[in-house]
C-alpha cells in the first residue's frame, strides 16, 4: 500500500516572474505535474492593435526586463519583413553586437545568480559569495561587461532606447566603441574560467530514454551561430522558413496556466534555448568556443538538461569572442537607418532570445497601423517539455528525502531559465480567437 | 541535499551582537521584472549592499524567505488582480517604509492601456471565459490601494537613483531625486534640442528627469517613460506639437498613452485631446484621491460624456 505524495512549490524562487509547481506522485509513478504560471496577463497583443508599427519595439520590450533586446530585435525584423527592407551588413553587425551583450548579461545572471546556487546547495548568489567570493565576483564582472555593450549601443541596460525599425537612431563612431575592447577581453578570459568552473559542478545525471527523446528547435543560418536570422530547423528534420511558423506550430490552451503551451502540430512538445542552438549549430561556434568544449571534454551534442549551465557558459564565451570580432571589423554604417514606407502587409520574424526562439508576427494597414499581433516567447514553447522532464525524472529520485526532491524539481525547472513574465501575455489572444 | 548545511554555518559570522541589519524586501506585482533586475544590475554595489542590509525577501534572487516585518519594502508592478489587491495590503502592514519602483507600481504601467479599452467588449470577453474573471479590468498604481512613502518613477528606473533611495531610507532622510523635466537635463548635458532644431516631437518638457536625457542624446524625441514631472504643463506642449510640428490628435494621444498612460497628468491630457481639448469639462481625480472604500477596479480612463 503506497500513499500518494505531493510536491508543492507555491512560488518558485530564482526565476523571472511568478510560477508554481504541483506534482502528485507515489511509488507507482507520477500522476500529475503542473507548472502553473500565475503571473497576471498583461494583454500586449491587444493593446498593440491600433498602435503605429514604429512603436512595436519599445512597447514589446516591456514584456520582459531581462531580455528586452530580444523583443526589440524580433519586432524590428518582423516589421522590416512586412515592409520589404533588408538591414545593410553594417547595421546587421551592430545589431549582432547588441544581441551579444544581452546574451552575456542574461546568461551570466542565470548561471551565477539563479542556477549555480542549486548545484552547490545555496539559497542565493549572495549566500554563495560568503564561501566563494571570487566566483560570484566573476559572475558580476561578466554580467557588467554584457550590460556595458547594451548600454553603449542601446542607451541603457533595461529597455534600451536606440533601436528602431530600419536600424538605429544613432550609430557610434569607431572610437566610441574602443573603450569596450579591454572590458570584453577581460570578460572573454573570465568566460573561459567560467566554462572550466561550471564543468566541475556536481551535475545530476539525467537522460531521457530514446522513445522520449527531445526534439530540439532553433534557428540555423549558413554563415553564423543563430541570433537574428535563419530558418527554423529541428533535430527531427524540421526545416522551414519563419513565415511557416504558424502552420507548423500551434498553441494549446491548458487550464492550469496563464500561458499557452506551444507544440509542433501532430508531434507535440519541443525544446528551444541554448541547448537547442548548440546541438543544431555546434560547427558555427567560434573556434575558441569549440576548442574549450573539447578541452573540458564536453560533446557537441548534449541531452542532459542539467548540463544546460555548461552550454550557457559556452554561449557566453562565444558571445564575447564574437563581440570582439565585431569590434575589430566595425565600420560605421553610412546611414543610421534604412527608410521605409508603410504598406498594408504582414511580417514575420524569429530571433534567438537568450532563452530560445522568439516569434513575432504583425499585420499592418496601409498607414502602418498594427491590426494584428502575435508573439510566442521561448518559455511557453518549453513549458510542456519542462513538465515532461519532471514526469520522467521523479521516478528515478523517489529514494530522496522530500525536501531534496523538491529542490531537485526546482533545479530541473531552472534548467530552462524560464522567464515567466514573458510567457504570460497570451490570454487576450486566446480569448479573441474564441469570441 | 547534504550541502544545505553550508548555508547554516555561513550565517554564523553575524555574531557581532550589535543592532541587526535592516531588513529589505522586494515584492513583485504585475510587471516585466526589469525594475527589480536593476538591483541585480548594481554589479559593483550588490555584495556591499548585501552586507549592509538583510535581503529578507527577494524571490527573483533568493529562495530564502524571512518573515516580516520589514524595514524597507521595494514594490514593483501594478495591481491587476483581486489577489494582488489583497496582497498589497499585507505587504503594507508588514513594511515600515514602502517605496514603489517603476512606472507600473507608480502609475499603473503600460498594462494600464487596458483602462482605455471598451469595457463592454472587455466584459464580454471575460464572461466568455469565466475562469479568467480574476483579472481586473484596470491596472492601478500601488498608491490607489495603500499609502506609499516614496515613488521612484521610470520605465525602467535608474539603478543609481534606486541606490540613492535605498541609502536615503536606511539613513532616514529624504531621497535626493530631482523632480524637474528632461529638458533641464538636456541643457545640463549640452544636448541640441531635437524639437527646436530638428522638429522631432519630444515629451521632454513635461517628463520627469532621471534617465539622463537619453533619447535626445541619441537623436530621438523623449517618449515619456519616466512619467510626468512635478507640475507638468501639458496643454502648451500639445499645442506646440500640433501647430509647429504638424502632429495630429492621434499622435498626441499615442504619445501620452504609453508606459505612464494612467499617470493623472498624462491621463488628463490624453483625454482632453481625445475630447477636443475640453480639459476642464473632464476632471480626473488626482492619484492621491482614492481612499478606503473606493473601488480600485473602477475604470480610470473612461472618456467623459
């Protein structure tokens, strides 16, 4: 006779936003797993309607204070797709530099302040700093370097003000970028130390059996590690243009959460984020990054989500390395932005937010007023995969004490760096579909 | 995990039995997390701060939760659900000093754009899905629900100003946060005026300083993310936009209805423009007006008859 037990976490700590976990299990197995998102809906898609297309980057940035650049980039690329303009190579390079900054600050925040405390048994980075001051200071130094890029190009770290449809309001002179160089060089060294350090963390061994294998989904581009452009590909052979997103993926309404679950039609859950990018684009990482992976004996394909902290550290190294290359080759764009003319149209874009694929779609009327908006953030795409992980994982850990098992579940959720603030603005869209 | 023991032992060093450090709490309501992130973005000061104060409740940064009361509560986000309206009362009861951080907590945030939505349409949507009825039809600032000791404006806040506010309240003095306009900061920085020189619409003359006059420095007009300055005079600016810059009413309404759409001064101006400049015919209650018994769910931005 086995009694049913329940793991309840009413308010998950060290994630962005408000979420809860409910797991019901006994010795026979796991009966119920619910990752509840109780963050209140904010209705972004609704109030974007009627706004001018040029306002979308600044409005959608407010969906997330952790990854505002990602929202600005997806919004801008979608508008440019609608209006048929292409950024010049110089403008595209500057955007990439800005995005490197956001990847660095967001990943450093997650590695050192949100995730590493799980591996070493601390409640927070501040507590960890009492025993490991050098490690936490290194994390803060990395984060600061990422923020320095975003501040310089964007004006400020949170909700930058300098990007616009077509390009930037103001582009820097080459000499203005030079002060970044030393900081980024030091940061790259600190990133190498970080890769070595995270590879020594005690890491739970978890791998799904073949019948439950993940489908990893990320952008892919022939010339670069994916950020702003490319096709959407997967480890199960998906290979589509971004404008085919809606026919390939669908959002399912699930009762217990304020975010919709995104699935591949007729196939189910999938996995976006650093591990998906890494597994699908390893050969496009910089040589230094690939060498470091080899140096710590980390394979080019990773199936253990607890090791996402290692993948994130490799992406931080890649971002520093690439940012330095972009600085070396910087040529100030002739024009800060490309002029566009509004037209009745629909535009699509997906970019790689730190947490994974971020899809935007907008319809405009002939004056450039937004008539329809759809935004699919990474966390709602990973939500089902997170729940499935817990369902498959818990039976192996039944010998653990309850407190330990709860911690392990929380750590498993943090593997995905869920951004719950991002995931919760779907409600209105769903309601409108039904009405 | 066995490592948990390390946490226990590492706390012992606080044995200098003088006064316990003040307790800081950070609370989240409806928001994007960006303002509380500003605290973690203080990379050079964070660890020093953590030695001066006891970070007793800060869910984004730590799983440690120390019970109240708290000496200083920083509140991010606006009130958009009945549960939040209840929770803010609890937070106030546990907080000696309560400071709101950011446009959501201080003015309702960008989600207050729902306050302008057709309420009938909204209700129909809600009734179609009664399970979601727990969402209020308005987004309101913290001050509409409980007394607030200080409001730090900005979408997002400036992290230097946040440190100033924390420091001020820990030393029981008033924070030094200038309430003048973005224009003053532009002059101090020697920025060329984008409105006069380039004809770019700018909300700088009526917007609270604090960002460092960022947008004009990057050759764009201020879009008002810091909310209204003290004694902002919006009507002459609207007039200037229309007569000198060729802006139409839709431009003005969009300009004032952004991250601080429900801030009383901006709200009044957008309604005045919408209703044909009949400002005095459409009085809007001041933000300090709501008292006990006032329905926080009452629509803020309902156009006058």
